[in-house]
C-alpha cells in the first residue's frame, strides 16, 4: 500500500506507519527500523503500584527519624560504607561502652571494646583473647563512727606527800545522730564516706604513768579515715616545774604545789573538757577532764575525774571517756569519772588505777603518804567503732575489727589498730 509521507517535512522529522519508522534527512525519508509493542516489565512503575505502595504521611510518621533516635544510634562513616551499621562498629568509632550482662556479652568483640555488666556492676575490656577481670563500680556509702583516743596518765609525786593530778580522757568524737561529741558539742556533722579500698584504723594507746620527775604521759591519737581524736593530757606532778596538767582531747588535772595557782590542761574543742585547776595552798591533785565534764577539785578538796559520755552505737548504751581521779595528801583521793577513768591512789594502792582499756579513760593520780616518791597510773587505750546501714553496703565485702549487727546496722569495733577493707 502506498505510504503518505507528510508534506514539507523538516530535517530530522520522524514518521511511523505499518510498524516501520522513517526519518527525513533533508532531502528524502530514510527507513530506520521496526518498532514492537512490549508488555511492561514486572518491575515497571505503574499507577496501581504507586497507589498500593504509596508513601503516606502516616507511614513517615510511624518510622520517623527523630533527634533522639539519631543520638541513641548514630550512624558511623564506617557503617555506611559497607551498609552494615552494627553496634560493634558504632562502639569502635564512638568509643562507646556496651551495656550488657555477664551472659549477654558481645559474641564477636574487637580488641579494646569496653562493656559494663549490669548484673555484676563491673566494667571490662576485651584483651584480644579474653575479657579482663574488670573493675567493680558502685557508689560509696556513709558510715557513723565513735572515735576515742587513748587517755592520759595520772601524775606522780615527790616524797613530800602531795597527790598527783588525774589524767585527762582521750578525745571523744561521735557522729551518731542524737548523741554528743566531747566538750559539750553536738554530734559531728561529718560522716565517714566509705568506698573501695583499705582504711587504716589507729587505736591510740593510753599515756604512761607519771613519776616524781615527769607528768603523766599524754595518750595517743586514734584515727579512722579523715577522723582524728587527740590523746588525753597527762596529769601534773608535785614538782613546781611540772605541776600543770597537759592539754589534750580532755586536759590533765593539775598537780599539787602550795605556792602556785596551778591550772589543769585545756581540752580540745568538740572532743573533751579541761582538767581541774587549783587555788593557792592546795596539797591535792585535781581530776582529769572527761568527755562530758571538767575535772573536779581545787587543791583543797578531793578531785574526782570528769565524767564521760554514753553512746549506743553498738546497739547498747556504754559510757566511755572518763577522766582520772586526782591524788590526795595522806588519804584516799578522787574517783575516776564514769566511763573508765582510773581512781587515784589509796592506802592499799598508792599509785592509783589505770584508765579502763578501750574507753579512753584517764589514769588516776598518785596518793601522797610521806613514804617516798610515787608514780601515778597509766591511761586507758581508745577505741574506734564504725557502723553503717547493712543495706547501703550491698555488693561490697567489708572486713576489719570485730563485726556485729544490731537491727539494720552492721558494726565494726576496733579495740586495737587494724584495717577496714572494702572490696
């Protein structure tokens, strides 16, 4: 059949008829080829498919990319490069810590990968062939304490028959709510914060007994962590150069000398009271200061030791920190203060009695009996007691001292120096 080409074609025009295609080259129509009708490919984009799989506002909202999601799972360059964003790649790129348990650790860790196990509270590092032992990460816990230093020794005397001054009680520091520290102060506001490590605990020894040529020795300090209590002051002698009591946690009592206004040693703020002081013409030693009261006596009267204080830190009320009694001229002298203070000398024991061990009690002063020089008596050793709510130390192992419990508390009592070890 004849082909009816268009009239006046332009160079490059196309014409199709009977399944064939022509193109005008400027002077004639040239046959190009045969066109066929093909069924659209299965993956061709059709209106129906667009309608079926339409990107709707609801779908975008459902899987929205939010700032929070980006922050929680940031995509690293390494992850995008091979189209596999994995936790390991993110951890490697971002130095992140993988949170897991001891049974859900990463199965293919990279060297240096760090994990935190929520069931053990341990942070571990993959060493290339095994996980490190790890370091346990728990918060510290607060504890209450009673820290008492060693008591001072009681004073001695010459052969003139006058009595020696009583030793002062060891410094008394307490943080138990509702109780009292020495010297009339309220309980320490400072708590002892404990965490992993070893805490050296020092229990101060009592001071040495005074002689005819020396005052009673001052007690030794007790220390628990950041808490220090000062040793009690030694009691004065009948020597004019050594008659005043020594300063300490509680002060030592004054020795006798009949031409001096002799003063007792001063106590330390928040730890204890001063020792007793004399008026002129006194022949008797005064009492050592206690945690709860000034030492008694004035040179003419019997000098009892100052009383101590009671604490229930162990679950039972116990009084500690009594001052030593002052010695008397040719007669029985003062008694020790409540809480371990030693009594002064008597006809049966002219040196007096030592302060009670682990109370910080001061030693008693010597008794004058016109029979020669006499020594006083030694101070009692101190004590350190630490307690904490048992529940607050969950996950820790705490050792050291004698361990007891009372109600909801665990108590560590140190009657001698040692260590509180927390692991």
